[in-house]
C-alpha cells in the first residue's frame, strides 16, 4: 500500500499554516484533505521548534514476518503540483 502525502507548512508565531492532503493509491482516486490548520506553529524562542518527519514500523497482527516501511520520492516545491510525488 502506498500513501502519498503533500504538506503545506508556514512557520509563524501568529499566522502559521499546516495543511496536508493524502492519497492512498490502492483506494483513492484523488487527494483528500486530512489536516487544515491556521494559527501559531512555532515559538521563536524554542530552538527545537521546526519541521520533522517521524515514521514507524509495525509488525503484522499475525506476526507472520517483518514489516517494512519505505519513505520514497520526497520533494519540495512552492505549489501543490510541484510537491506531488505522483508527478515524478
């Protein structure tokens, strides 16, 4: 199963923005909005404030073998279309 995710992020103490769209390649025909937030997204006095990506792996429920997570096709762009991994 492939999940394509596109993020729009603006770090700001006043007018920050975080939007995310998700496309599950095996079931979705188009992206759907999963995050739409506007407001404070940082504390400029905090050195740890920033962007990070966290990924995890989980074993199958029946413990039939290893589960692998692959993070692939990362892009940065100034528009949704420029960052869409399906356009590679």
